[in-house]
């Protein structure tokens, strides 16, 4: 386990100090960086030199950047070094997840793949919110899996029983915190509440948890998350007079992704997002009326899927290719 973390950290440090040496925050990264500096200079969640409350972006990542700048000064290398640690933590979660599912040997290969996978460490060199959101989503999925496993290993399927595994309390709190913090990281983060609800239904359908336990866990996880989100929702109401759970976005993500222009994008390649100024025919964005509906960052789970394929090809456990061959079923 320390080896996976050390390898992932080394890859990210090397990337940040070489390819990312002359990095300049642009687009959303520049906006997050600006909001962080606004927190320090204006003592409000607003852009530098624009002392008006901002509700276009979720607050957690700018607040983390501002906290780092408070101690280090405004140098973007330090938040990126923070991402080196956080991204290594994501790789560690992938390893632990794979170990629980496929065993230590396959987990080692999966963890190494996560550590060197370009799609993961690239985000750890930029000041976008993706790396933070990826870590929190991975943590949420892993803790939900562990909660379900605790219940299935209990003879009564009652994780709250006196003789049950008491780890469920810590897993429950971790799930709620991960859900709440992820919701404060991206405007589409609250959609993860539906993921938790679907997990509860899945646990009941697979009979790994009683309906009563599943309902209690889903409610408690949601309640913990809402406790984290509620103060920011109240702040948004105070400054806008409208119900805004986390943030609005500006509609640019949706408009820039779904248009005919992206099919012939010569700069970024076909399918690559374009600025709304390049969209043809021209379209208008209604201020802050649209949410940023973006796909969840599931790269760690895709790496985990590769580990599952490796397990199926090399292991002799029940259901794998070797097992089926030994039984004469292939």
C-alpha cells in the first residue's frame, strides 16, 4: 500500500515540476484561482476587484486554494502539490477497492496502473476541480461498497446489531462527508444523492442488506451531506434571494459541448469543447440559468474495471475464465 502511494506521488511530482513547470491557470482554473484570491483580498466569495458575491462556481476548491495561499502566498505550485497528495490518495483508494474485490496480487497491478494512468495525473497538474471531485466520488463509492460488505458479512444483515462490525459507523460518516464535499465541489455534485439512493435499492435487491437498514443508511448519509451543504445554500439565498443549492454555472459548458461546431473543431479535434463565441449558428446563454451538467469523473472506476478483467483472465476463483476451463465450461 505505501508503495502505490509513493509511486503515484513520484509520478505527479515529476509531472508538475517538468511538464507543468510553466503552467498558467486558464479558463475555469483561472476563475477558481481568482475566487481564491478574492477570498483573501476581499474577504468574500467574489472575484478580485469585483466585490460582488459570486454564485457561478461551487466553493470548496477555491476555499482550499485560498487556505493554501494564506500560508504560502499566491503561488499556484502549492495547490498543485496538494493535488499530488490528493491524487495519490485516489490511487490508494483504487488499490484498496481492487484488493477487496480481486485480491492483493491483482490490486497491486491495478494500483500501479492508476498511479501511472495519464488520465488521472494530468488533472493533478491543473487548478481545475476535477481532481478533487474525482477523489471524493471514488471515496464515496468505496465507502458505500464497504458498508454493503459489512452488512452482507453479518449473519443477521443488521450492521447496527451489538455483535456486528462497528466499522459501519466510520464508513457511514465518511460516506456522508464524501457526498457533502463532492456536492460543494461541482454544481452537478448534488446529483450524487441519486447515486446513494440507487445504491440502497441495489443493496436490497441483491439481499445484501435489509430494506430497513438500507433506508436508514441512505437517510443518514444524505442528512450528513445536507448538514455540510445547508450553510452554503443559506448563504446563496441571502445574497441572491433565490434557492441555489450550490452554484449555477453560466451555461457555457452545456452550450460548448452540444453543438454542430464541435464536429469540425480544428483546434482541439472533433468532439472537443469550444467557446460559445465559436458556436455556429450563434446561440445565447441565459446568464446563470443553466447548471453545468458534466459527466462524473469515473476514471478510477475504469481503472478498477481493467483490474477486474485482469482478475477474470488470471485468477482461478469461481466465475473466472480459468475456473470455467477447469470445469470444462469453456
